[in-house]
C-alpha cells in the first residue's frame, strides 16, 4: 500500500511515516520504486502488534 493508505491504516499522518523512514525511528521496511514508496501490510500489522501488545 502507498504511504497515504499505510498512514490511514496505522491512524497516523503520511508525513509522520515519511519522517520515520528518513530518521529510521521505526523500521517499517518501506519499498521504494522510483519516487513511490510502498509498505507491506504484514510489516504494518507486526508494527501494530509490537506497540499495542502490553
């Protein structure tokens, strides 16, 4: 999914994901194809499980 879709899925703003990618704060393993950035749903699900599980 693209950055906008991924941000909506995670309930963050697209710019937040862009900053995380640039600063490597969280490794969401973005896939860059030219100027386009894509995210795998499985990686986003793992991110949510990591931070939502007590």
